[in-house]
C-alpha cells in the first residue's frame, strides 16, 4: 500500500476545474515532485492536501487513513507539514521563537496548567525547547538563534521556514517551491537540506518546484501537470523527455 494517495481528486471554482481527475501515490521515504507551468494546479493540490480547499471529487489517503474531509487544523497533528512559496514567518520574532511555534501541535497542557506553570508544563516546555534545538543544530542555524527574522537574508529565512515545519515532527513534508527567490548557490544548498531530510530524518517529501536542476537533483519521481490534468509521470529524466511536457512546460517542440 502507498504511504500517500490522491485518488481522482478534482476541485471546481465556479465553472473552472482547477484540478481535474488527478491521481498519484507517494511511497514512504520518497521525494515526489509536482511540476508544471503557472496555473497548472500545483499549489491547488497542496491546498487540497492541507485542507485549505475542499475536494470536489475524489479521495485523499495518508497511511491508510482517509482525510479528505478532515478539518484543516488537524492536518499538522496527522503528520503533514507545509512550507509556502511566500515566506510565512513572524518578522519581529526571533528564529527561536518562530521555530517554537512549530511545536504548537504537540502542546497538551490546559490553560490553567499553563497559567500556573505547573511542573508538568515546565517539563513539556523543556522538551519542546530540546526538539527545537535539535532542528537548529540539524539546519546549522545556531548563529541565527536569537536574530529577528526581519534582520535575516532571504535565503536564511527560507531555511528557518523549513525548520519550523520540521519542528512539527512531520511524516510528510510539503514544500511549495522551496527554491523560489533563491540564487543558484542557495538553491543548491536547499537541495542538500532536502536530501538530508529524506535520508537522515526519513521524512517523505512532496514538492512543487519550477527549478528543474533542483528537481533533477532530489526527486525520485515527478508528476507533470497542465491545466489541472496529469501530463506525465516518471523519473525526472523520463518526464523531461516526454513530448507533451516539452511543449507545455519546457517551452519547446519535442
């Protein structure tokens, strides 16, 4: 059985089918990449998985559990975390504070215990801090721990957002255009982090990406979309050779 499955999913906005009968599966420990031109439906699929949008037709299954109608606020608890194309961090908070927000899904103390800061709450806070410090060490963010996000270069902010997602202890990590806004050197570094997340942490990655050099470097399999439909599926090399992908996405004739 596949670790993650999208079965004939579709979503309509008025008369437009932004995603039209799309099916794919992702194996545990895989890096699966979704490519396609602007408007192809890539981020819409992420919004369906995140439960920001409701699926019109089809089914979403993760680790044997149907979560098609699960409320959005329960998705992180299910083990699915996400980054965004446009960085969604608190600019006037430190790196450490932003990463601690990622531990919110694991908070179990009730309001009274938090207000009284009971020993159980104190132990839980120490545990959350230790998990965050592990992520800081993993992503080599030690020098930025107490720096405000507003004072960081863009490339570092992208790593911090990646770190915040890791702080939720995800089983599946959704990366929405992780190379967006990065230069060639920063994109290469991002590729190294994605490989480490897959191999060292054992996290399954589903990625939306435009940069084919990054896709080729990290993806095990690729799905190409156009106008909400699947054009091709296979290894990065197979998909890049597909005539329909060349026409629709790479901008040329086969």
